[in-house]
């Protein structure tokens, strides 16, 4: 169940961050509820994953890294933001780091 909570936390954080970008720095007020709710519920789900026994280093590492990588890809598709080869390499390195943290936890 901890993995289910973590996946929900990640999805909500990505959604909230995307809504934050769509809000144009909170100038488009219609997006504010999605931003606030997404972040709050994401943290609640992350706390549930920890309560279920997932190690904080693993949970937070996966949550943060996946959020960074997915948000960069979504920003490219939705907002035409750059996604350079260097950024792609960074995403690969982040994924490798998270994998090492996960493997080291066992």
C-alpha cells in the first residue's frame, strides 16, 4: 500500500506543479485551488507512504526525482519549454541516483 500512496503523491505533486505553471505565477486565480489542493494532498499521501513503512530516503528520493523528470517532460509538451540533451542527461542521472538509493535501502 505504501507504493500506492507514493504513486498518488507523485501524480498530485506533478499536477500541482503543472497547475502552478499554468497559473502564470498565481495571476490566473482559477488555478490556485488546484495548486494548493494538489500540494497538500500530495504531502498527505507521502506521509501515508511513510506511515506504511517506506523509508524516508527512498520515498522522498523517488517522489522528488520523479516529479522533476516528469515535470520537465510535461513542461516541454504543454508549455513548449526547453528540454535539451543536457537536461535529458540530468534526468538519467537523477533516475540512476534514485535507483542506487533504492538498492542501497535493501
